[in-house]
């Protein structure tokens, strides 16, 4: 793994033609924008896409939420695991019966995309982040899987960062319960580090991997996914046990990484606001 100085981070970003940017822990923490996020997006105003494992919101709804936080992002610049999972089912398995465990917003989106949402005799169970997940929903999904339905999961993150250092349980936590109850492993996981979200972000930008930098906070999703497609990645956040942010997250992999077990051990690097200050220093 190559390490980088703060100046080198700024150089990488000013040389980047496009950015793929994570959301939770990188630009926002629950109901607050992270310092420096608005400036960073404004600097790359038409050369970035947000690529997120978020499976609660739609791009339209998330754009409104971000606007309230001071981040003006067009919906077309937002790529979400939940929406992509729904589109994959609707396009590749038209007419399939789908038991969707997820938010009301995602269920409305699925119906608009033509999905046949059912409560029994499903062909697929689609598991997303469900803030109202319950024993009854767990039992319903587990028994559909045991009956023969295939399990598609929007993302496998166990948590995402919340305010004041707290964690927010994610889809992966629900997945652990569902696998424990049914013994059935996922047929497909859509979100990072799988390539689909990154590829969609590149497609919308008309970008190439070799001139695109991924900015995220999670080495197992953001850095791992970037490595698989040969993209540079800058990790932001606080290194565990460090007194101040450290700089050790920027790398360009020499070859794709086949699995998390083969990944280098990444350290978290600097804060989003410091990333922006480095960019501003390099271009001033």
C-alpha cells in the first residue's frame, strides 16, 4: 500500500478528472453535513457522483434531504444500492414476485418500476434497510427463503457512522439475523464493494476508472471496490486510536483485488474538511 502526505492527497484530487464519493461518514452523518463536504462538491461541481450503499431513500428524496443540509446535489448524480437493486430485479426478472423488506420510499419506487410486491409465494426476497424490522418480518422472510425464494440484498454493511461517534445498524445486521433464521445465504449482494454502483457512477459521468478517484470512509467497501476496478481511493476519517487524523489512505492498486481477504490493510486518512483544504491549497 502506498501512503500519501496531505499535499499528495491534494495533488491526487486536483489531477482527478472525476470523483465517486461515498455518502454516510464521508459527506454526512445522519442529520448533519460533515465540515468541508459542500466545498468539495462545489469544486468538482459537474465531475462527481455520489455512490452510496444507502437503501432507505430514493435519489429524489435524498437530494431533498441533502439540500436541507446545505449540499445541492442533482438526483441524477446520486447512485443508490436500494434503487439499483430494484431496477436489477425489474429489468432482469420482469413479472417476478418480490417480497421487499425495506422502507416505504423504496417500496413505492419498486411499484413504480413495475415490481410485483407480495407477502407470500415470492420468487425473490429483497432485503434493504428496514427501520421497522421486526420478529414478524424476520419470520416472514425466513420462511419465504425456506420455501425456495432467492435472497437479494442491497448491501451487507453491518453499520454506518452516526453523530457523536455512534453507529447506526445497517442492512448487514438484518442480513445476519435472516441468515441465522433461515440458513440461506444471499443469491446476490448489490452494494459496494461489488462493482455495480461504481460502474453506474462511471457511466453517468462518462468517466474512466484510471482518471477517477473514489473518496470514502470504509476500507472494506469503498477502498476494496475501488481496487477491484483499478481506481485510486482516498479514505477519510479518524484512524482508530489516533490523537489527530492520519494520512495513509491514498493508493493506486497494481492489480485488481479478488476478495476482502486479499485486500491490503488500509488506515483511515484525513477528515473531509482537511481533504478540501488540501485541494484548495493546491489550486490557489
